[in-house]
C-alpha cells in the first residue's frame, strides 16, 4: 500500500512472510553495532543479487530473501568470531530440531541432539 507520508515506502511488501524481514533487521542491527558498514552491506547484497540474476534465478521476493541471507552470513563470518562451520553446524541443528518437533509445537534446539525423539 502506498503511504503518502513516506514516498519512499514500498507499495508492496518486500517479503512474502513477515519472518523473512528479520534478515534485514539483523543486518541493520549489525551495521548499527559497527560489525560492518552500510556500504559493505549494500555491496555484498548487490553482488549476491547479481549472482542470482546471472544464474537465472527469478526476480522474486524469495530470491531477494536468499540473497539477503547469504549476504548476512558472508558478512557475519567476515566480521565476527562466527565461522562458516559454526553456521553450518547451527543450521544442521535447527533442521534436525525442526524435523523432530511435533506439528504445532515450538522448535527446541535440544531436540537436535536428542536421539530418543523420533523424526516426524
């Protein structure tokens, strides 16, 4: 929806799901905390979007989200003590925990390491 009070506000949602916007909120928080600059964010996101376009990915909110997430991960591992292995391990833990969580229940990372909880 166009907002006359802010002519720069997008007319349509940037993401399909509200949770996808969290990647931008985290990036903004990291810029404000001085972990990386706004220019670094813009350059990294621009490069990810160019890579997506060059590989033939469609111009969708999903593609934008994937590029924003990849950019955030790249800058996080470059500017913090978090390593790519740390990220991969946490993603695997979340995937296992999600798969072992009964429908409608909150995901609990303890389920990622629990061998007595069956996969759904």
